[in-house]
C-alpha cells in the first residue's frame, strides 16, 4: 500500500484541528469539541501539549493549564 496520497481527505471546518496560537499547540477531535462546548481558554487554559497516547495505559490525553482531558475509546 502506498504511504502517501495525491488527494488526502483532511478534516476541515468544525472538524479541523484548531491551532491555539498563544501556545503553538492544536486542539482536535473530541478534545476540540470539549474545548468549544466547555469554555475553551476560560475553563481549560491554554493547551500545554498536543493530544498523545499515554504509554502507561494507552489512553489518549491532552494537558492544559487548568485541566487534563482523557479519551477512552470503547
């Protein structure tokens, strides 16, 4: 299978990754939905990391100044 595509289907609009210029990190997917619905910077603070898979338990996490979001897929 090829590792590249001439026409990738990247998310756009409300599903696109949201760059937070003040921190240089992105908020995306379910984390973006939570960010937008629950107050953004006023509730969470700036993102301190991009989302990543935590090695210890394989949960997707993203750290913010005032919160830690975890995604536990079913």
